[in-house]
C-alpha cells in the first residue's frame, strides 16, 4: 500500500487511514465519474492487498477519518465506497447512532431515552441542546460527528507524543461508595500504562487523568514530574494528586490515565 500512497496512519492489524488528496491522478475524472481518479487509486490499493495477502478488504474514500470509518463498513465485505458531505442525508443520516465511532452503548442508550435513534435525528438537534444534555466537550463532538465534521490529521509520525490507558465502567461508580473498585481500576490502568512505556522504551514527565461523569461531562487534570519516569508507583502517586483536584460528587462512567512528554528511556 505504501507504494501507492505513502502517507499512512497504522491503526492496527486490520485498519489503516491513507491520505489520497495530493496523489497524482486523485483529482482526475474518468468517463462520467468525477471521482474516477481517486476511485482508481483506491481500487489499486485493494488489488495490492489481495495480491500480497490473498485477502479482500473494504475501503471508504471520504473527506475525513470519521466518515472513512463509517464508509468502510457500508458495503462489506470487499466494498469500495466513496462519500462526500453531499451524501450525508442519503447514506449516513439513516444509520443508527452507534455507527459513529465514539458513541458507545451508554451514550447510545442516553440518546435513545431522548428519542434520538439515527444519525439524522442527532444532526437535527441543536448544538446548544446537545451541550446541555451531554456536556460541553462531548456535546459539541456529537454535533460535529452527526454533520460529518472531523479535522483530525493523519498520525503518521513514528514517535508517539503520549501513551494512555482508559476504561469505561459497566456501571457508573461513586467516588465514595465505590472507592475500592475505582482504586483497583486506577491501579490496573497505571500498571498497564507502565508496562506499555517500559516495553516500548519510553519515559515521560507529565501524568494526566481523564474522567467522564454520568452527565457525560469530561474533565482532565495533569501533573508534570521533576524527572521522567516509567515506574508504576510514580505514575500512580501523580494520578492520585490529579484526582484530588477534581470534584468527585457525580458518578463516574470512564477513567483514564495518560503519560505525555515522552522521551526514549536513558536520554
């Protein structure tokens, strides 16, 4: 694939994002197809995958990563789907809200309680209304996602700027009544993060936590350490200090821990 399109974001063994915009021929029309050039490039990528692996793959060609994720699943298996923003009403809005990557089961259930089942119904909600019900950050993101807006660039750099681990709880947890469960969850996340850092040979100086409450408001807190570390004990202590700076009166549905300011160990 890199022979056809060198700008690639690797998302794992079965998912990648590829930048096609500036490739030679991407803007060409072929016959009566205004998108014939980019369609031909996408088909060449599919052919290369089949020759190299013997496997088929589904491709979504769209203006951004959010729509590409949805489009790649529309015509499975072995599909090639091209979408523009003009196709949102006919191809995207009839889909259930769970088809948007980032709307999980609890958010979908909350939307269903509010009589919002499809992406189109979500798009019809005002941004202020969504912010009122889901908090500023998540509410604005829901509005953007429903309208197919996503300005995330491809992450093609080989050097990460941060590493994180997070978990969404099966039930919302209370900071006092579920203190042991929350503590155990944070301990496990810290251990996982420390193992990730050590396995990949990184240390970091800035520890952060991420909390999402039952009203879908999300808060983060960071603490910069005097020395870079990849040790679980130091990360756990810093995460605990961050937690002390958060109002924990509401129940929690998500907890995450992050290490930023990464550098190679020993440097």
